[in-house]
């Protein structure tokens, strides 16, 4: 029997609050914003990568929304049969601004992400604005390369069919080129997620989360 996993992973607590003091004084404590992250998924997306991305970023304090690109369907069947229920459909996320959009891989999940017109428009606008745009496994080659989002230096799953779509393919487990972050696959997805924590929060936060998870950063 296949498991059904709910991905209601949002963090709603504020790290700070506006606190006026006595009347007439108006002393205010700064508000620390919570980074917002969109993780689009589809039928046959890779479940290890999806879990590493969402789990690690939530541990760090990000507000993560998992969005299905499958028309009219929140529940998707992942690449190894795990069923995941997304928080929202991609159309419900289209008009919102995100600090990061992060794509898991998996095939043909990456092709479903590539072919979603709503997600394509979002990715182009998001990347065009210089915001953190990230992908792992097949998605850098299948999605980013198809939509001219791939930077000069990148990596992806090291199969010839994918590598040939990444002109300056790197053997590094995680590659950061400007605002675009790419990684290789299930085994590198935890390091990939920790690099996103470093970018969205700080190196110190990334190391803190890595220590809690008994692993190391990139």
C-alpha cells in the first residue's frame, strides 16, 4: 500500500514583530522577513530530492509551498510510487512573489515541469529579476536549458543525455552561478538544500542545520 504524504510545510511564525512602546514614543523593533520558497512538483518528480529541499528549508525557517503542476490535481505520484499531496496548484501561486523557486528532478517529472506554461512564465520572470532559481538532477538540463535559464556554469544528473544539454557541465555536486543554483541528483540534494539555506539565510544557519542533521555543508 502506497503512503500518502501531506506537504503542508509552511512556517508561519515571524522572527520579529513591530512593537510600539509607550504612547508618543513609537519605538519599533525590526521585523525579520521569512524567505518564501516555491517547490513545484509533478507526477514522477523525484521524492528524495523533493523531501530534502522542503525538509531542510523548513528546518531553517523558510515558508515553503509545494505546488502541483498537474491540472486540477494536488496529489501526485512520485517517481518511485510515493504519493504526495501538494499545498496548492501552480495557478494559485502564479501572482505571488517568491524569494526562491526550487525544482526537484526525476523523469518524466522534469518534463512535466518544463511543459507547464504557468511555471515557465514564473521561472522566466523570477530568474529575470535575479532571484534565486534552483534545480537538481534532470531539471537543470530538461527545464532550465529548454527555457534559457541555464547559466554559464552548471551541473545536472551525470548521464550523457542530460550532460550534453549543459554546455559547461561541472562535476561539482552543487554549482552556484549568480542567482542560479544547480545540483546532480538524489545523493547531492541534501547538500543542495543546505546551499539554499546559506543563500537565503546565512552560512552560519546552513552549518547549524547541517550539524542538527548530522551532515556537512558543501
